[in-house]
């Protein structure tokens, strides 16, 4: 079951849902303890090629996938994904002409348009298969809390939006009482760098946020539209970790949104739901627009009726990024 990300998770103060937070606190302690034990008892497998893990400290969308794409593009690396939402266990190399999002997951299918992408539920088996197939560098999409693969570099991506009393770590509580996968200091201690990812309409990173990550090198990147949004009125929709951020980004980029429909992350779009979206668009004489990730999950017959709006991660300090990546160049 796919659940929507609670927005109250990301408030700095525990002023919203205090009873819910209190009730969920014991489950948070169990989650944190289980994560710590799993990491401590892990026996990482070295696949024989460099592995750069791009992961999260939190549950929910941080913009990690654009960072994965940019690092893999720069280094000529191949992407290893768990293939969340897909039916194939792998290891298997994603073929966009043959596979569907229902088989390999939406993010792998999206990235496979311009990168070598593999999916494997068993990350160690996936990394070994990639190395045996001749991949010279692996960029692992997610897995900062996964101890199965030896990591050459561990990079965590942090949502840089701190407006409206929102804070990427909420009040610091661990899932399910908050957004943290593990306590902040614990997760940062294993990170070689942190990427603060800013939305396009935020001028600069919050100094307090950067200071909270100072135990690791901090890189600043910005989500930048790869192309303008479609012209004219649009009905937007998105099934991502934080759909409200997609709506903000579309409006900031100049999209004339007549309406916006949020859905849970990785939502599968069936015919009745798509028909309702089309009917809503017809009411405004509008088009339909969504993210690349959502577009990858659309049935083939609907892709011509919906415009994908791609974004890219653009790093502010190229030299700082190169310095971080220097320790994980592809092996000859």
C-alpha cells in the first residue's frame, strides 16, 4: 500500500498532530533501533567497481533522482535501483523499449532513456551482475541505510526548501512519528557529502540548514526545468513524495495551472482516474502536465495526451562537486 507523505512531518515544531506523534513515538524508537542494528550487522559486498550511493536521510521526496542522473551522466556510470513498484526482482538491465514501469519501477524506466540502468531487489547481487556485465562505475539510487554493498562514496540529498515553517527534518523525529529514516547525526556520520537541493524559486540555501549539515561537505544544487512548461492553461498532477512541491515549481516556472491534483508516491494511474483528469482539463479547456516520473507510469495510450515536464539538478559549485567525486572515478 502506498501512502501519501504527511505534510505535518515537515513542520519545525510539533504543533500539528501532537497526539499522533506521541502515539507513534514507541514505533519510532523500534524503527531507529532496527535500522541501527541492521547497519551494524551488515557485511557489505565489494562488487569490484566504485559504488556511489545517493541516498536520503528522510522518507519522502527530496529530489534525489535528478542528482543520481547528474552524477551518473558526469561519470559515465550505470544506475542501480531497487525498482520500487516494479514486479521484476532482477538483476536485470532496463530496456525502455521492452519494459514497463509496472515491471521495473517508474524511476528506473525514466532514467533508462539516457543512462544504463539496472534493477535488483538484492542490491549486492545487482552490483555484482553489473560489474560482471562490464559496468565500470555504479551509482546506487537510494540505499544509505542499506549495508549490503560496499560504498566508495555516500552522498545524501536534503530538500532545501524551508519556507512556511517547513523544515526538511521536521522536528527530528524518526518514522513513523516524523520523516527521519534514522537520527540526523547518525545518518550524517556515514555521509561523505550532503547535497542541499533548492527549488527553482528559492534564491539561496538557508544558512541554518547548511550549518546543521556541517559535519560533511555541503554541495548546493538547484532543480532547474529542462524545458519550459507547456503553454496555455494546464491541469497538473503528480504522485511523488511531496506533490505540493511540484505544484509550486510548476507555478514558479510560469505554468498556467488551472488545477492541480496530488497523489501518493508511485501512484499507478488507471483508466477511470485518467478519464477524470481529462474531464477536469476539458472543463478549463486545458492540457494535462505531470512529472517525468509520473509520465513513465502512464499507459502508452495516454502518453500522447499528457506533457511530461522534466527537471535537472544543476550544481552551483562545479569544482566542489568534482572534488567530492574525485575519489570514485570509473576503473579502467
